[in-house]
């Protein structure tokens, strides 16, 4: 099934069950399930990882890719562009290509939440100046094989594998 159709069905299901923010987005804060995108940013042979700040709800101080709740009916690529702009200051003209991995479920035993993960890889034309927002405190460009050397959010290596296939 097409990942956009999978996402549409998930959003419809959650929209019927969960509260909404004033702007109409679905509020997953009390839910034990949530669809998210996890987007790795790649330039040449390196990927960008980001350390989560103490201002985020989950996974404080752990390394991650960029991500976001899929909380409104927007195409995945549009949501990726929004997250790249908001979290890193990366504009669409710097993107060489966006590759989607196969969506899958991941249960995180530590926080008792099931994530419906939509893995994404955004390959860049050049290495940009990174402008972090409040969600992260630092960033590093690392070689693909070095992710295992960092304390990351649950399942991050699997997300990377999903987009490198």
C-alpha cells in the first residue's frame, strides 16, 4: 500500500479519537501511539545527527535525526520540507533528492509508546550552515557507520537502514 494512503488512514483514525490543537492539528500528547517522520539529512558520505534539548517532551539529551508528528493531512514531502526549514534552516533549493523508506511500527518499551515511523532521507547538494531551533542543542556530521557510537533515540539505526536500502 502506498505510504501516503497508509498515512491518510492513520490520520483519519487518530483524528476521530484524539483531541485537536486550536489550529486543527491532532494532539498526540496523551496517546500511546503516534505517526512520525524521521528524516536523516545526508551530504556526500555523512549524515547529520542532532542532540535533543531539555525542552522536548521525550528523549531529552539523546541523538536523533529530524522528526515531527504527522498531525495534519499534508503530503510527506511537504512535511519533510517544513521540518528541514524549521529545525535546521535548510531551504528546498539545497535538496538534491528526498527518498522515502518503507513505513513500519516501533514499540518503545521505555516510554510505552508505539511509533508509526515514516523514514526519510534528504540528500543535499551542498553542506549548509545549520541553524538549530529550540528542539536541539547541538549537531554533528558523522560517517554513516558511526551512528552506533552515539546514545540515540530508540531504533534510530533501524530508521537509517530503512532509507539506505
